[in-house]
C-alpha cells in the first residue's frame, strides 16, 4: 500500500507541481511530465530482471525451491513494470517525436525485448505443466536474457539515437531540485511496490505449487 500510494503521489506531483521544461528544449514540453512515471517504472523493471536472474541461477545451478518461486514472481513483476515503462515511453514518444517507437534506437529495442521475454516467461509457465524440464527451460531464458540489462543501461552512452541520454550523475545533464525530489519519490515508491509484489508473488507461487501437488496426489489416489 505504501508503494502504491507513493506512485500515485508521484504521478500527481509530476502533473501538477513540478514545472515543465524549457519550450526550446522539447517539441512537446508538457509530455515530459510523464518522465516521473516512466523513469521509476523502468528502474523497477531493471530491478525485477535482476531478481529474475538471481532466481533463475538459484534454481538452475542449485535447485533451490525459493529460486524458482523468485523466478516466477520476478518475471511477473518485470512484465508489469516493463509494460508501464514501454507504454509511458510510447505516449511521450508520440508527442515528442511524432512516432511512439523508433526501431533504430538500441535502448528502446533492448528494453522491449526484455519486456517480451517477461511476457514469454509468464505465459509459458502458465501453459506448461510444472516439472524439472519446464523450470530448467524458463530459468535458462532468465539467465541469458539478463545480458540485455547492462546493454540497455549503457545503450544511450554508446548509441544515442532517439532516447535521451542520462541526466543523473553525469556532466551532460542535471535536474532541478524539485524535479529531483519527485523523481526520487517515484524511484523509492516503485522499489517498495515491486519488492512487495515479488514477496507476495513468491508466497502465491508456493501456494500454487502446493495446490498442484495436492491435485496430482488426489488424481493418483482416485485411480
């Protein structure tokens, strides 16, 4: 509840309190206000993909049950936050660039692939029976897909096409104090939200696996 409330407050402050950017710097300066939702959701997606990697590695190499549950919960969190970032980015891109997506931009494409990977993991797990082979397959995708995370992070430093470069912790860009406060609030709120989602998701995954195990035992006993 804390994370969700903070995210709602961030969105409200971004649209009502934080001043807009210079008209000379953007084609659609008002659309920049979605930045306070887009950046925290992208950060939360990266955090989710990092947890997905940890869970995938824990299951694939150590056969830890908690690792599989973390893989399941983190893939769902990565899908939710990834879609938030993609959709908010498309809204800004349509207003600023005239197109919602630029297929020549490396960061857009690598982040989009990460979100599609999360979608594949979520839908694939729900369509396949639980088992060692199923877990190994989806965990391997989680391991290899994580390569895109650092690539996405450095993409604008190496190939800046459309997506703006970094504005925090660099000499090229800075944020006004009030803008920084709202962005920090959004980042903290999204972090709390995604961590809570993963914790709840791990508990739910444990209950789902237990229910499936009980159903299998009941079917065997009734034969």
